[in-house]
């Protein structure tokens, strides 16, 4: 695939240097070279438009405007005036004008450009701040500005695949929608009719009445819609939803997509809960003090489930150290793992890991759920290991440590200054890539999000901006434009024409 690089290197007289670069792949190139005269209204060189047309462009990863002539030129870039609101609004045409001397140039990293009615941001309308996705894993589809709920426009039977809705502009191809308990996948959109695949993700196709609410679901789409009771990653740390938890689907009620989409995101995951015994300086070779060839039992409650009573492990005939193949930690772990795979057990699919952490014995939940919890207790019957050998009595075991979210900021121990806790966050890079504690992608347009390498079985909270002029993708409409609408040029010399060259990489 063709690629490009843009480099800037500056060295000052005193030896200071500034280096900046951008590189990437492109699939198309736009190149126009036009001689322009001194006409007061300028000469139209390029238009911004969603549809492909003569001398039009709908996107650019790199855009260069260069005066290749002999005399100065005036470059006029037309876009729209933005007003800060909730959601933002777009108003009249606005024109930014540049003088380019002979051989001088302008460089833009993209074609997103607006003018503001004030200094206020054009990317900060609605704000989510450590917001937990809705507990039902759905959100009613409506307009944030006017509360215009979206409903099924007519009754549908259990096999119909053409679904009439109030306004098709709310939807994107690839969306999942939920009507009562049925999940459907949108494969095409024609005006206010959605073509869908019925009964996906483990749901069943059924009939629905007119004016039934259309919901945006955000269960983990890697599994069935009812696999989990909350929005969470799977055991491999993967998550997928075809919308950003129901946010950023604003229109003005007539198909105008002003303020549609997401601006930026940050995600924080819950920690694992744990409980420690209360020992110190324990190593793998430390003797537990438990009796050999003896059956011990204890109760354990994991992640808000019912208590598993009398979890049983039997010590080795000679080795009662904490570590090693035959040590008690391995014996306890084997007992926990057996119950993890036992259907009907109170520990079924509830992972617990036991190990030595900072010289103590720690029982750690395998999940990062908000309900993640570990609670040890004496057995209902049988011989307890607590109060035997090195193990303290159950009353002296340390209190459980609940799951929690990492803080937004941390304090530097040396300077006392607050810094952003970015090592515990996932965030986007402005190009739709998710970085940090998880990888993945985000569509600023539809809000579709996919996470990989995230904490396993994890709930999370999200921070984002949406409903702003800079949200979503490039738009060029008369009432919703957020990108360059036109580029014009003229010679500044009444006697000599000049030449303007525009190169755009997509």
C-alpha cells in the first residue's frame, strides 16, 4: 500500500531543535494544479463533499496547498460557523483567508475545520465522566436535544426483514438494535426502512407491535445477548458493541446529523477484589504448620454469589510447605479449579487464584466486576485450617479488599504534584485507535467500539464528549458541516497570474 511521511525540522540560532513527523498509508491521491487570476471572488479549486464528484474531496490524511507561481496568492477556505451549546449548533458560512508568497505552502493533517462564535470548544458539548453503562445493557434511542424517541413505525411479524422506523438517520449499517427481547442486525438503510437480520446473538425472532421502542443494546457482542448480566469484557479481555452505550445518536428530527457521534473516550476498569490471610515474610518453602495427610475445609464466597461451603483440600503425606507442587497453595488451587468447572457449584465459572503476594497468602477474584469480592469463613463442618500452624484464626484474618476503580489522578511521592493516572486507562488517539491498558478501535461516527487485551471479565466506566460539532465523521451539509466546504484561490497581482497546487492523500 502507498505511504506518505510529512516531516518538520527546525533548528534555531542557539541550537534548539524542533522535530515533528506524521506518516501513514493512503489509498487515493487527489492532485489539482490550477492557474488563477486576480478575480475578486477568487477561483474555486476544490469542494468538500460526501459524494464523489469533480474536484471534490471527502477526507484527507494529508492536505497541502502550495503557491507554485511567481507572485503572491490569496487562499480562501470556506467552512461553517460553530456555536457552543448542548448539542452544538452550526450556522452561517465562514471564510478564513491566507496570503501565500511564491513557493510558500499550507499543510493540514485533515480537512476538519470550523470557525467558532466564541473561544469555547467545538468538541465539548455533552460530557460523560466515569459513567457506568446502563445496567440493562440498553438505552432508548432518542434525540438528546429534544427527546424524540424512536419507535417501530408499524407492526412487524416474526419473519419480516424490512423494518419501518420513525427516522432512518439515527441508524448505521452494522448497528444492532433491540426490540423487546429480540436483537436485530442492520444490513442496509433506505430512507426510514431498515433491512435487518432477525433474531441474532441468541435471541429469537418474534412479532412486535406498532410504536414499540427501539433500543440500542451494548451487551458484549462477542457472546449471546444474555450471557452476562452487565456490560463487561469476556474471559479473554475482549468486548464489542455497535454503539457507544447509546450516546451520540443526535439528529434534529429531519435526518440532519448535526452533532452526531463521539469525540474522544477514556475507559477505566475495576480492580480485582482479594482477601489476605494476614501473614508476613512467607515464602514457598515456609512450612504451613498444618498436619500431613489431613483433610481441611473452609467456606468461601466469591463475586456476590452464594457461599460455597466446606471447600475441601487434603495435605500431602510429607510436604506441608506453602509452595511447591504438593504444597498447600497448590492443593487449595486444585480444589477451587475443580469447582470452577463443576456445573451447579456455587463456584461454577467463578475464578479464584491463590498465591503468595508480598509475603502473605492472597485469595484473588478472577474477575474485574464491580461486584468482585472474596470472603473466607470457617467451614460449616469438618476441620478448619484457620488457627492451625502458621494460619491465624478466622477472626484474625484480614478484612476483604473490595473491587474499585483506579483514581483519575495520582500524587507524585517526590514532588507532591498530581498527574493523570494514564497507566490505568484506555484512551483513543484521535485516529480511531484505542491505546493504553487496552487496545481496540472506536468509530467516532457510529460509536461502535471493540476492545482487546483488556482486563478479563471486567466492568468499566467511560468518559467521553459527544453531541458537539466536532463529534462523529466529516459532514458537508448546509446545516451540519464540520469540514472544509471549499477552497478558492486568486492571484494578488493584477498583472500576473499565479498557480495553485493542491495535493490530498486519503
